[in-house]
C-alpha cells in the first residue's frame, strides 16, 4: 500500500522506505544485497517503487556486483545488516583503495540490543578500519536527505560510502518531505545520476601491490580532504542553547537527547567518518561540560579523547549494551551507574505451528544427534521444548563446525554429529563447507541436512537462487542442491519430505549415521507462511508456459500444400 501524502506533500515513511525513495530520486541504476533484518525492506521497497533490485547469494557477492556497476559510472545501492558487512569486508577493504567511478553507497544496518541478531557489533569501526566515509541518519527525513549527500560525496571523491542505520531508524516511521512529487517522471537531469559508461583504468582497478601502494596514499589524502570538508559541511549542525551542558551525538540517540536534555547545546553529527575534529574541538570548548552520547561501543568518545578533547561518556559497564532510551540518556547525564531494572521476560519465540522444521528436529532429537546448527528461523529449535540444536555461530558455520567435531570426537560421539543448514543459508555460506566436507572427509563420514522450505523465511519470505524466483517474483534458473552435492563428490544424496515422510526420514538419517560415508539429506517442505504464495506462483508459471506453448503451436508451419512454404492450406 502506497503511503499517503499530507497537504504539504509529506509522506509517513520508515527509514528503510525513505532510503528506497531517495534511491529512486537519486537515479540509482541497481540495488543489490542480501536480506537481513533490519535492512531487508530497503530493496523490497525500491523494487516496489520501480527501481531495479535483486537479491544476491550473500553480501560479498552483492558488494562485488555493485562494484562492477560502479566501475561503469552507475549509481548503486548495496544493502545488508551489520554481520553481513563481515562477509562483504573482503571487498570493502580494497575497493576504498581502487575507488569507484559512479556513486556507491553501502547501507549497513546495526542492531543495538540484538533484536534479531547474534551479536551487537558496531559497524562504525569498519569505517575507520576500511577508511570509508560514513553517514548516520537520525530519522526518516535524514535518511532521505543524507542519501543524496552520500552519493555526491562518493562521486566527488570516487570512493564507496558507508551509510550506517540502526534498527530503530530502519523501522520507525516519521514524516518525510521528498524532493519530487510521488510518481513524478524523473529525468537524469532531475536525479543528477550519470550515464553508465566504461573507461579502462587498469592502474586504479587492478589491485596488485604496485598499484595498491600509491592507491593507499591517494586514499589517505582523500580522507584529509574530506575531514576539512566535513568540518565546514552541512551534514552536521550545532544547536546553541545553554552553554552549561553540550552533547555530541549522532543517529537515533539525537532524539533521546532532545527529550532528555531540552536545554543542552547539541552538536548533531550526520557524517561521522572522517570525524570533523575541528568542529568537535570548538564545540567542546564552548560549553562547560561536554558529553558524548552513543549506543554500543565508546567509539566516538575514544576518538575525541585521542584527539585531546575533554569529554564525558557513558559508563561502559552499564550502558554499552542494548538500545538507548530517554531514561538511559538521563542516567548517563546524571552519572547514574546504578544497576538498571531487569526488563520483564517476554514470551520466548518458537517455530510456527505446522513448520516443517519441527518434524526434522524431532527426528534428530529422537536419534540423540549432536547438532551443529546455523542461522535461520530453524535456530529456534535450540529453545525448549525441542532443545535440539547444540551450536550456532554464523551463516554457513554448521558444516565446518560439524566436520571439526567429527575429526576430533571419540568414534561413538562423532557418529552422532550432523550439520543442519537452511536452503538460503546453504547458498549464502554453506557451499565452501560442502566442498571441505568432500575434500577433507572425517574417518567416520559426515551427515549434512539441508532444510529446504523454499524461501528465506527468517527475514520475511524473500527469494534466493534455490527458489527459482527473483526479488520481483519473475522466474529464473533454480539451483539444485542435489546436483551441487553430487558435483562436490557426495554419493549418498537423499531428498524427502520431513512431514509426509517423517518415519522414512528417521530411517534414512539413522542409516546415514551408521555409515562411515558422506551423506546429504535434503528435507524439502515449504514454509507454512509462504506455501500458499509459492503454490499460486507455480500455478501462474504453468499457465504462462501453456499459453506460450499454445502460441508457438499456432505459429508452427504445417505441411499445407506440400510445397515447403509457410502456408497452412
């Protein structure tokens, strides 16, 4: 449903929706990424608005596809969550050296409080480590406005830009006044986007040591220029009020600060790397007490103190964890480090009723398996009442961890080990593990179970290369896990339905555990939430195929007059 506009032309948008609209208004030629809460809706919204968007198998591939397009002077958008940036870090750390020719913005959505993540990683450290400029919006309007500034920055200095959001900014809705009316037909002159074109530049793009060494010097020179620009830039603003208290802040915490300390002077940062140290120094000197308010790591406070700027900061023993609120900001300003009240315990999440993963894990539990698990909604099988997963660390780790257990455990324990991974996660990070499994097989063999529910269920039923559907629902090539397993060297490959064939699943798994061989079991049954949509899509595809076949048959020449012409008479 399209958001409604008020009389002033404002839209009520989430931060993700605001970024998608800004990308359209900036003339982004391609959006690519991997679904990961809280960033998922950006590409979905961009596609719904008419932009070209696609899901990649993982974040590294997405970042590389975007880089290729940016080498052709196109504006690109690459999206992922914070742990996804770990996967894309390989390309990030070198593409800041190579630079880009078109605007390249990489959106990374952090998750303070771990609402849907396995860690509380602070991606600001990536900006500093990879030497990438970074912007941090505080709300939907800033997300919309700063995205254009990010593209202009990327194109001015020919460098990829990080755009750090957080769960609260991604999902909270606030008014946005866009540059263009909804549905307006935009030209390149309106968006400012360049026309894609490729110009050879081997010295800049082939990062062998002889090219990378001068590229590193150029990168550091760019950062020095950007810091000077940021000191005088419009992405940051100083709000002068009482000089007794000054607060330096960025992102969503700005709104908590405004409510917690309405009389305080504020330095609101929009571009947080490279930091505008001169501006920060002048602001800190203009107030009697200067406090840095920031969620997660004390990154900003440490940078200020390293530059010799005297600032107060939170007590990391208390406030390094979780999201901020107005009350927590008040406590920080009051230097109150007393223990915080324990929040009431909510209802723990659980697998959906009718979820095919329930049957799969019941079988594994009955067989007393040691389960090396992975990331997906099936991770909930680790919780009561199933309690049937023994470990989960990162996407794709199930295969490697299971192999490691098999290599070192006594035989009677090693024979109980299975690796369990979802279909989207297998394509994201499990393929190298499959190759490792065949390359360095344990003496006891190993069992890999791929839970194929036909979608990326955990993040909202998105498509992936194993569904046969692209982001916008169009049909495409469908990857076969069976063929991949056999191509990797696994001979025992079995496919079954864990709900309809639960007894057979138990027999097959028990037999695989007894063998000192490699086995891949594909437990295939659709996600209960997306089954109807998948069936409807498959019916539509069959109808299209039948219609196309009928047209082709109607156009096929017949023998007719026997003269070899195309007539049908």
